[in-house]
């Protein structure tokens, strides 16, 4: 069947829950005291909530971000602090404990899930397993029993940008996507999360005609076996 015929089978309007099979994409960026999620400090976290606008385009809706107090015994690599420019011990740094930061993030994510009818959040990030690794370790340290985020599924803009633009480095991908790049603002959780969100939204919107050309799943199509790790 030609694409035009398939497109006629698609609903005229698509909700965010329908677009991502019940998952809410949430863009997350963390700034840290090193590369080891188990031993190195989580210093900043930002989460960008996404939404569909009136034209059905994916856009940024709200950004939530906090400075985080290093957990007791956390490692702080000088080279990492030099890159981020973060002084974890600055007296005017408005940092809060990990558990509180996570609870605030999760509250906003769950509110967005309820508003969109989504059942689970999926982390979007650039080299997303880095961010998810630090998030999951902070969850474990904080003894938070239930996270709104899927424990291992991600949308990785490094991969998506490689497909769409032939670029995998965030700065180069942003430029290729026409977003520009502010090197003086980079390596702050807010800037990196928002530019990653814009990159992700731009790619999803570019691929909208492909999505809309796909026929609906037929009745009785296999849904896959439930995975206990997704509970």
C-alpha cells in the first residue's frame, strides 16, 4: 500500500501517549564529579518535560533543575570539576540532598504522566546510559522504591543524531540541526538538557511523516511478554 493510503489510516490527532506507546519521553542531563556512577558525586540534575503543541509537533514544555549535595564519601575528580566549572563546596551554591532532588524530579514527571495518560517515563539523553546510570545509582542510594523512569530503556540522541545528521557529538549535532551551540553555557545541566531536548524534538518532528505513514498495528498483534523489571 502506498504511503498516502497508509496515512489515511492514521488518526487525525495523536496524543503523546499514543506517539510513544504509553511512554513519556523526559530529557535528563546530569553533571557529575566523574564517570563512575557508583563512586562519583551527582552534582546537578535537570529534567525537561515535553509536550505536543496544537500542530502535533513535539516541543519543550518545562525545565526542572537542582544543584545536588554530594553524597557522603562521594568522589570528586578535579578534571571533571574543571570541565563543569562546579565548586561543590561554594557557600552560595543552593544544593539539596540527592533524595530530595529525585523526589522533586519524580513529582514533576508523575504530574506530566498523569496529564498525558502515559504509564511510564523513558529517559532521553545524549549518551543516555551515562545519565541513566547516575540516576539509577542515586535512586538506589536514596532507597527510593519506585521510580517513574523505565530502569533501562532510553532514547539516545547520540544515536538519533547519527542517523539524522551524521553527527554524534552533541555540539556538532546541535549545529547540524540548526540549533547553534553556546560553548560558554555547555556543561551545565540546564543548558545541556534543553539543547538535547531541542535536538530530540527536532528529530522526532522530522520523522513525523514516516511515523504517520505506518499502518496501525492489527488486532491480535503480539504485545510481547511482560518484563518484571518494568514493574
